């Protein structure tokens, strides 16, 4: 799924990554809401789930992104 994410323009990718990093940094995994991530990234929740299958796949993408 992340391959659709990789096709987005760089600024949109950065908005989503920054929003997700922020939400996961102030909440534990369970309480980090995809609604909050989508709102902060200024995208719809449906779009977020087009790019990532679920919250776990987004979290794992962020993990790998952070390792790079």
C-alpha cells in the first residue's frame, strides 16, 4: 500500500509524515487516532487509508522512515 504513498508529491508526503509523527509522539499507539492524523495532514481519513492499509502499516512506515 505504501507504494501509492510514494507516488504522492513530496510536500503531501511530508505533511502526512509530520502529522503522523506528531500524533504518535503525543499519544501512545492505542490512543493515536487516524482521524487526528488526517486532520493535521489536511487530508481525508479515506485518503489516509488509500495510502496505508491501516494504522499499523502507517506506524511501521514511520518507523522505517525514522531509521533512514
